[in-house]
C-alpha cells in the first residue's frame, strides 16, 4: 500500500482516538514500523474544553482505561433529578458515571495517541485546500501536506464549510456555565417546563461544572442565564465570574440527520464537527471516541467510504431517532403535565420506571426501544399506582423524599 499521511485537525476525543487507533493499527510505535504518518493538529493542547465532562457507563465499558486511569474521572453514584415543578428524585446510580475534567481527559487521550506513534503538533489550522495529490493545510506557523484530512475540530469549526454543507443554527444548543469549587458529590439535573434543554451540576475530582444547555431559538442568552441562576440559588452554587464558560453543543434536527455527510473524497468528519451528539441527553464524548475509532478502522481497512455506514449502523440511526424523540421528551405532555415532570414523579414511585431512567443515563438501551418503554412505562406505572395515587400525583408534585417502591436505594 502507498505510504499515506493522515492529518487530523483537532486533538479532542474524536481526533485523539482517530490518531491513536490509526497509529496503533499501522504499528507506528516501532521505529522500523510502517512509513505511514499520523499528525494531530491541536491549537490548545489539553485545555479545559467547556463541558460537563460526564462519561456514561457505556463509554467506560467500551474503553476501560477511562475508568482505570490514575488521575481519571470522578466516579459518581448519587444523582438527583429535579422536575420543572421543583419536585426532586434522589436516586443511586446502578453503575458509576465518570465525570472528567476535560483538561485531564484530553491530555490522557493525546498522550495515548503519542505513545502509539502519532505526532501531536501544537498548531492552529487556518485553511484547507485541495491539491492534485491531496491537501495543503495552512497553519498559523507553517504549511503542511497530507493525503487525507480528518476534521475533528469540534462544534464551532469554520473549516467544515470547505468539506460539507454547513449546519444551521437550529442544529445547536447554546450552553453557559461555571467551574466552581468542589461541593456535594451529587450529580444534579434540572428540567424546565416546555423547554428543550436542562441545567446540570457535575462534580469532578477538584471542582464542579455547573451549567445549562438550551436549543437555539428556545431562549435568549440572558434568559438562559436567568434559568441557570435560579437553579444555582436553589441548590447553593455560588456563581464565580472568573470561571465562566460558554460554547455550542450540536443537536442536529431530524432534517440534518437525513442530509448528514460524514465523508467524501479524501476527507472525513468526526465527533462534534460531524454533529454526532445525542440530541436528548447532549452526550457527545462517547460518540466522538466511537466515531474516531470507526473512522480509523475504515482507514486501516483501506476503505474510508465504509466509515459513514459504520457510524450509521452502530449509533447514527439511533441518534437520528433521538432527534425525533427530543421534542416530545422536552415539550410533550402526559396527563396534563410535561413528560419530564411525569418521568420524575413516576421514577420516584416505581422501581420499573426508575430502571428506564437508569437506562437513559447509562446509554445501555438505544432510542428505538426507549420511546416505547418511556410511554409504556408511564402507562404501566399509572396502573401500578392505582387511580387514587394517580389523582394525588396529578394534583401535587411528588414529595422531595421518594417513598415506597423505587425510593432512593432503588438501584441497589
Ligand atoms: C457545555 C457543554 C457541556 C457538555 N457536557 C457533556 C457531558 O457531560 N458529557 C458528554 O458526553 N458530552 C458533553 N458535551 C459534548 C462534548 O463536549 C463534545 O461532544 C466532545 O467534546 C466532542 O469531542 P470532539 O473531539 O469532537 O470535539 P472537541 O472536544 O471540541 O475537540 C475539538 C478540538 O479541536 C481543536 N481545534 C478547533 N479548531 C482548530 C483549528 N483550527 N486548529 C487546530 N485545532 C483546532 C480544539 O481546540 C479542540 O481541542 C458538552 C458540550 C458542551 C458545550
């Protein structure tokens, strides 16, 4: 096979994983190994990328090094969901959710890529231009050449326009938040009535990421900040203006999933640059890692055109279905209240229903089954709790301390 140079723009989870798997597959660690070359261009090596940093169990199971890393994520077991009404559902997670500082995670992934034999270049890439032989890549410092370009430069990259049709503002969520001193070890998520998004507090090993995301068009930035302010006041998180973050989070519309192009002649998109984020939960790290891994597999097989199909089969179709579900999840009604309100009320009463919520957090079941289970779970819980309890549920929010079946120890 002809010697190839692969240029990866962006050293986040998607780019670092592509680089590691490619370098590993080509044996670049060994001095006498293959003559292929893998370069990762990253303008902010190992930075604290704005993020919750939550890694579901699905990701930890697939990549055990993430759980085992000595300076790894904070493994959390205590969670609390808060309904728009203010009703709360404290519960114990069946399996841990790791919350990583993104600086720690990015450094870990880039180190693994380097150890496998990839070159990590501290450089901001300004322009991509096609040549007869491949690509000319203009950096701030130098110009580079490559046979194949992987764009893994995150949600805000403008370089995407060179390769594929741009996404629309409706394909993103706005986010805003703070990194605060460590507080309780409880992972909190608050939903709002008729609003596509949520506020979160994700405790890490030495600080907590507190923030909010909302689909563009739902709220202005000041309105988003006000929602977050209420959440923080209610739970005692004090804003610190010195450590604010804001960023875009992909949340592709149903149409954009239908039109998504992941690869073309000598190029491919991975992670957020491709829009590969769960439209309901906002989980993107796992899909960035998986897309990088699948892309590397396709390149190693000498068949980069197989990459989009690999993504579609493994999780793309499920995420596209998630885009259909997102509106119902955040705006839908069940028995005169929002779905998220009912989900929390019912989760506090029924062990079976709490299991559905645990599946959603773990990512252990994909959306095709989830929508049906959510609705059949709501209906079944109604029957279980009986008409009198139902009236009580409909008239008043559930008690802050769940009692009866499915209480706070339900997952144990
Ligand atoms: C506020 C917020 C909270 C989130 N919370 C979670 C969460 O809790 N769990 C979860 O799973 N997902 C979460 N996500 C999503 C997650 O952050 C992303 O899905 C994930 O980081 C995508 O990885 P990536 O490698 O594709 O992109 P990124 O992590 O964005 O990495 C892209 C890299 O490219 C570099 N880059 C960009 N342009 C250039 C250039 N021109 N030249 C060189 N380098 C460049 C950047 O510096 C960056 O390091 C959240 C997102 C946001 C915004």
